[in-house]
C-alpha cells in the first residue's frame, strides 16, 4: 500500500510541442502525434511521463520538442 502511494506522489509530466508536420513521413507517426493529443504545428500538451509515452515520443522525436 505504501508503494502505491509513493508511486502516485511521483507523477511527473512533460510538455510536448509539435514543431513539424507529419506530412511526408510514415502514417504511423501521424497516428502517434494524434494519440499524444497534438493537432497542429506549435500546439503544446502536457502528458504523463511514463515509459509508454517516452516510447511514443522517441518515435516522433524529429517532429516534436520535449520539455521536462
């Protein structure tokens, strides 16, 4: 029980900003951008810092900027 509370207390977020368009890149990268909540260039969202989100960010690292 204490571990669950400690893990919940360490919830961190990262700010993700779309810098480039997914046009001309693989279609799955456009899907990743949409699943992150990014809709247009210079649109920013705050997402949870989890391993699955980090993997998504690595997939589109050439299209976005990540701020800790």
